[in-house]
């Protein structure tokens, strides 16, 4: 009895039972959850696309509109293949493959957007930080932002001819205002305590702009660049109205003149799909450049 009491009242020694190790399933579960969610989204998009194609084919089969106005998905696919290959000695459309038309247009968009970034970011910084300049420059940026591209295309053709220059200038003018407006708004909303702390440490106007205002405004600036690239992309058809072949917009305009509706739709789909890819690349750049965005 005494032995039992002593044993029961003795302090417990270290627990020698085996401790559970890391849970591989627990660490992998978030990844599996993300994969399942991505799979569900992919399946939902495929189903939505199938429903859309079925409805499209049903409308064509019912003869709601003439075939020349609303071609079938098969007709569009056939034109897509013809424009992308060499057939009967003919290379694509207008002597260029569809991917070449698209590549030329993307090159124009890239050049115009790059010039717009080089001009729009400094312009937005000036508007956002120098009030007297903002009074003069901000209405001009707003004026350009409200103009449709076709409104000044004819003037650009008169000034620069029908070669590449008017196309690039049109895309620059279309893409610059969103970048300048986003940069100005972002600079104005930089937290005041960051600015005051930098001034207390002796930062002058230029170091303050480069080391505090610009990094803090970078997420919104990148958003403005994404919007500007989209605006440039939507303007490419207008930019390639004049002497635009090779170019996807020029191809669409040329096909429209001859009522080649299926080719027009194929070109529109090519623009849309490449736009999705381009926007995904810009989102990736945004995540790499500003990884802190969206975090507390």
C-alpha cells in the first residue's frame, strides 16, 4: 500500500511516448486545395465555352441570320486554319500567316506602350507633385483621354504619312493618358507619415520623389500600365486602318471590305486570346515587381 502511494505521488518523469512527426498530408492539403480549385475553374470555363459554341451553332442552323452575316463555328475555324497555313501556294492572308499579322500588331502595341510609359510616368509624377503644373497639364491629359482614336487618326496621317509613324503615334496617344492619370493619382495618395518621416531624415524633393513617392505609388502605376496596354490593344484596328497589312487589325479591315465575316471573327478571336495572354504576363510582372500588394 505504501509502495503504491509512493508511486502515485512521485513526480511524473519525462514522457517517453513517441511524439508525432510532421504531417505530410497537412502540409500538402493547401496545395491540393488550390489544384482542385484551379481544376474546377478550368472545367467550368470549358463547359461555358461548349455551351456558347452549341448556342452559336444552333442559331446558324436555325437560319436566324444569313450565313454571310453569322458564319458557323466550323466556318470560322476553317478560315483560322487557312490564314495560319500555306494552302494552294497561298501563304496565309495577304502573303502573311495569321501569327505574323498578330506579331506585327503586337510589336506596334509594344512600341507605342513603351513610349507611353516613358512619357506618361514622368508626366504623372509632375502632375501629382507640382500643383502649378497640374493646373495646366491635367486638363490636357483628360482631353486626350476622352478622344476616340479615329478622331485624330486623319490628322496623324496628314502629319506623318501612311507608314509606321502614324500608327505608333496613335497608340502612344491612346496609351499615355491612363498611365499619366494613374501615376498622378497614386502619387497624391502616398501616406503622409511616410513623406514626413523622409523629410525629417533630411530628404530633398528629388530623393523624396524617387525613394518614397515612386515606390509607394508603383502598384497603382503598374495597374495604369495594364489598362494602357489594353487601350492600345483596342486601338490597334483603328491604327491599322491605313496601310495596316501586315497586321491583325489591317487583316480584319481588309477582310471586312470583302464581306469575309468568318475571317473577321477569326481575327477578333486571335486578338482576344492574345490579349488574355498579354494581360496574364503583365499580372505576373506586377506580382514580381510589387509582391507586397494586397498584404497588410
